[in-house]
């Protein structure tokens, strides 16, 4: 019985000791936590060497790389419009049509002229064929008679010898003389000349008919082209960005009723001051940010730089080309262009937000042994994201980048997010 009571007392004392120890441990932990809670939390980053670029921001307006004002070649009444503003069109697509009744009438008239000229040519060709046949016959008769007379003259020489020797009679000799006479040949020669003249006349008529056919064909071609021109087609791929006609209106080539813009590539036009113009060059890559597209960024390329400043603004025009295959960027939007105007390699850099202004001095806070140390620094390039430190820091220093506004020199702090 006494042993049981003693055992109970010991257990009770043990419990009291344990409880007392636990209470003291909790008190010490709470004290430590209170000390840490009172420390200013900061985030730090290592000073490192890297390439830094000086960035200049310039706003510019989007313009299409290709924009065409479409006008009809001839005036006329609009009878049909196939597009509306915003439509995507391909080269050759019909945009609108004009009344073609007059043009069709001119085509019919020109076609009739071609048919008449063709008939005249065929008639002239028939005349030429007939005249040629007559000429060929006259020529053959003349040549045959000429050969016959030449043979007769040779025979006359023999008959003369025979006559002088008394072998043939005088009448036979006279017949030989008559056969060798050129009188019949003169008649045939005259007939040949007449046939030749008759042959040349339809040839001239044929040439005239062919010339008339050329004129008729040209008139017909012009009339057909004019008829085709009553249908106005897209000269390029792109989007309809302006439409200033309605069905029933008169359209002319003096004022373009439709504008088509190709937006597969666009330009952002910016104006640059003289102190920046020699820091950029054609081919440089730039970043374009569009607030209208939720600040989406695109990579562009400087395509052209004017060699002379604008006489009014004294600024230089620079065009930046941007691929826009999805046609997200619209003509007239504004973009913020980031130009890299200076680059330095192996520079000591820190986050720009780490640098504070204090009594006209640039200072940063570094952390060593969980205490802050104020450092005066000199700044080189500062592009808004990072700043170049030309003096005051060393590579590997831990610089406060968050919480720097709430600490002072030689203050104990709590690093809450490790070194970056």
C-alpha cells in the first residue's frame, strides 16, 4: 500500500517537471520569434557581371507596308459592291462593278467592224487569186510565143539559104519571115502588162483590207478591255480599310472609292533625335509593345532611316518592320518601341530599383552578416530594369532589392527570399 502511494507521488512530480520544462521552452521560442518579427524583411540579389543595354522608349504609329487606293479605269454607275470594310481579299477578287451596257455595245460594234474587215480581206483575196490566174496565163502565153518566135528566127536563117539556092519558093520564104516577125509578140506583151496591172490592183486592195482589219482588231481589243474594266478587282492581297461608294453612285478615276492595305507586314514609324540617330542602324532588332493588344510584345527590325532630318521637326524618320502574319496589329495603332542605343559587356549590374537617391547621391544597401551597410555608388547605363555600377560595389555583394526603402545603415534585417 505504501509502495503504491510512493509511486503515485513520483509520477505526479515527473509530470510537474515535464510541464514546467515545456512552459520554459515555449517561452524561449516565443521570445525568439518576437525578435525575428521585429526585424525588417528584405529581399537581396547578388551583384553580377553581365551585358547591359541602354534602352530608349519612343512611341510610333503603325502604317501598312503596302497600301493601294483602288479606282476604276473608266467612270460609270456602280451596280454591285462585293466587299465591306474589314473584309480580307486576295489579288484578283472582285471589289465592285460598274454599268457595262455602253461598254458591251462598243464591243458589239467593234466585233461587227472586225467581221466586215474579215469579209473585205476574203473578197480581196479572191480577187487576187483570180487576177493571179489571169496573169499566170498571160505570162505563159507570152513566154510560149517568145520561144516560138525565137525558133522561127532560127528557121528563117535556114530558109534564106534554101531560097537563095532556089530550093524553096519565094512564098515559102515569106511564110518563114512572117513566122519570125515580132508583131504577134507585141500583142502578147501588151496583154501580159495588162494582166500584171490587174494583178497588182487586188493586191493593194488586200493590203488595205488587212490594214483595216488591224484597226478593227485594235478597236475590238480596246472595247473588250473597257468591258473588263467595268469589273474592278483587288490589285493586291490585303484588307479593305476604306469604302466610299454605294450602289447607284457614279464612280470615277479621279477619287479612289476603295483602299486595300496589306497587313502581313507593317511598319511602325518613329521620329528620332540627332543624338540618337547614329546609335542605331538598319537591321537592328527592336521590341515593340502594343497597349491596344494588352501590351503584347513583337520583335521588329529597323528597315529604313532617313539620311536627313525633317526641315520642320528636325527629327529623323525611322521605319520599323514587324511581321504580322496573324493580322493582330492594325493600321493606325500606336506602339512603344524600345531602342537599344548603347551596349556594355561585362558590366557590374544591379536591379535599378535597388538604387536610391539620398542627398543628391546614389546609394544602395548591401547585407552582410544579416546587417545592412549603406554604399554610395556611381551609375553608368540605367535602362529602367538594370543599372550599371561603375564604382562602390563588388561582384558578389548582396544588394537589397526589396525593402530598401524601410531600412537604414547598420540595421539588422531578415532576408526572406534568399540570394538571387
